[in-house]
């Protein structure tokens, strides 16, 4: 991809984000309520973790700071996905039935990009900030030494986690070309929320299932790179991200090939 093209899409992302932020200012009460809800969610999650670890020092090799670190990573990652992408994929089936994507398809832009990022939700910036605070707290409390090596691996696996999460949601959203997917999308979101905790703490059968799905790559693998628990999954993460992204993209364009415009 040429640098000029990259700048073009970055400019579009910034413009959409600015317009979305300006639109959100019209609903200030809703924004305040969202902030309060996020604060309560963080408080309850941290309370649960601290209450659990008041009876034990670790579980499956994970102490309380490592679990809190995973929680923070999960929230930042999911907030980024929701900021840019998720709601567009959630409403894709409805937009298809109403014919609203016809205008998207005629834009001189990459179809997957614009279908995924045409609307953004800037309120998720609060969750991103909160998650980053939790990550910083966990790193400081655990005495984790940040080096070029572990930070680089973290960024690589974190980006891979974002791509994997997006691709999974994209696969579900694409089913909207044939059926309504709201209920299935909600089910997948609920399943994905399991990754807010280290998947290693679950029974072996569950760990295997979460590796296949593959939820383990969303927050657990990035957290492992920071606490010095790198393994085969660390190196597998970017390859899996590329593979599942290509699959999601091919599936989307296959679905577009079967789509009949609502105006035709």
C-alpha cells in the first residue's frame, strides 16, 4: 500500500472520529452515564479479583497483578474495536435489509474498511483510558521491567489480538447478508468477554476450546509477553491474525458477490 493511500485512509479515520465526537456532544447525559457505568464495571471487576485472591496467592501460575494486567489489556483492546468497528458490524444485517449499504458500495474506498469504520463511537475513549490506567497500575504493582524486547512482543501480540477480534466479529457480521445476526452477535460478544481473564485459569478442556476459537490470543497472550511467559502461541499470534483476517475479507467479498441492491 502506497504512503499516499495510507495518509488518505488515516485522514478519513480522523474525520469520521471528529464528526462522531461532535455528534456525541449532543447527548451529554448519555455520555456521563456511560462514564459512570464504565467506572462501576472497573470497580466491580477489580473488587472481584481482589476478593478472590484474598484466599489464594495464585491460580495456575497467575497472581492478582497478572490477572489485573489481563483485565486492563482486554478493556483497551475491546474499547478500540468498539470505538472504530464493532457497532457497524452489529448493525450490518439491518443496514443490508434497509438498503443503507448501497451508498457505501459506490464510495471510492475499500469496501471492508468503510463498512467497518463508517461510524465511530468516541465514548469508548473512557474505557481506553481506564484500561490503560489499570495496565500501568498492574505493571507498577507487579514490578514488571519493561524492555525493548517484551514491549515489542506485547505490541505485536496486542495488534494481532485486535485483528483477530475484528475478524471474528466481521465473520459474524457478514452473515447479515443472508440473515439477521443481532442475537448471534450478542452471543459472540458475551463469549469474547471471557477473555477478560487469563484463559489458563480455566479447566484444560476450556483452555483448548478457547485456543481453537481463538480467545486466548486476545488478552492472555499479550499479557504473557509482559510477565515473561512467552510460548509458542506468542509467535503463532501474528500468523493467525493474518490468516483469519484474510478469511474474513474473502468471506465478505464473497457475500458482496451475492448481494442484490435494494434499489435494483
